[in-house]
C-alpha cells in the first residue's frame, strides 16, 4: 500500500446523509485505514444528478459549480456511490461545454474523483482490510459503478480477503435492480418487474447478506426483499469492509 498521506475529501451523497450515515462513517474508517487524511467539506450538497437526469440543466449547473468550488482544492475526492461518482467524474465536463472556465475545473475535478472501493484498491493499493465478517454474501453490481467507473473486481477482492466471508455470486449480478434514480418514478411497472427478478436471483444464492456500492439500489432491493419475506440482510459494502455492522441494523430494518 502507498505510504503517502493524501488529503482526501469525502463526498457523502444525499442518500447517505439522510438515510444511512453509517456508510459515511464506514468510508472514513476505510480511508483512514488506507493511510489518508480525510475531510468532509461542510458546504457540500447534492451533486446535481436528479436535476441533470430530469433535463433541468440550469439547476444541475448551479449545484455542480458549488461542488467544484468546494472540492477542487483536495488531492482526491472519494464517493461511496458509483452513481454520484459517475456524475462528478463523467458528466460535469459535458455539463459545462459552453463554459470554458468551469469546464476546465470540472475536468480537473473529474480526474481525481473516485468511487470508494476502487480508490482503496486501484489508487491506494489496498489488498485487504482489518475487519472480519462471518457469513455468506452476494454482491449486486450497480449500473453507474460498473458501466461508468469499471467497479467490478475491486469489492470482491476486498471481501474475499476477509476471514469468514464467503462470496456467492447471484445470476445476472450485472443486471439493473430497477431503481435508476428517476427511472423508477417514470416507469414504475418496469421498475417493479426488474427488482422482483433481482430479488429472485438474490434469494436463489442462499446468501444471508446482500451487498452493493450504491444506497439507492440497496434501498430499492431491501424494500422488495422485505415485501416478499426474503430473510436477507442488506448492507453497503463499506459497512462490512469497515466492520461497522454489529450495532447498526441492516438497511430496511428498524433499530
């Protein structure tokens, strides 16, 4: 693992802030384990993806400018979400195609923005984690993390390094869960069918825990699994890798 101590800004994401702060705390623990100096900029808000996907470019630009100005000074920006990471890293430059000043800033920010698990393995060279987790897990590949950021082997590598953890692959792990941000609102019937199919694939593995890297997907799948009475715990992969599961209910459970 690299021995330098970079200054890393954690982009928490709206869903983590509102629904699952434990993911943010887990991300901080993992980044510190990887030798980083972690800061959480207080002025951060939404990355602008919901507005961007809905065609509201003006609002998306306003939010993106705020993110760029707040996060550009750091060595790296790390996001526990492929969705928000993809927005910052891939879509910000295109958003400012008619604004040379901010396009340059957006490109600079995008070049140093990483999804959490890929940053730990690909940038910091992490081969394993200190935590233990006993159980059988299955991993869902969230669309943005997989297709925009290339996150596939990295979480499986770290999970496989944990004593007591067995990774059992589900069928069609790369198929969308049906959430898709505003997609599930625009096309509820299609979304419901997709998550129902995903729930069947999860149950068929016999795993006791479902993991993924995007909270939106996890909330969607947890809701469907609960409605179908499938006894599978749902957690963000960072929570397991950081060992922050003992005192925190799984996603969708009541404390």
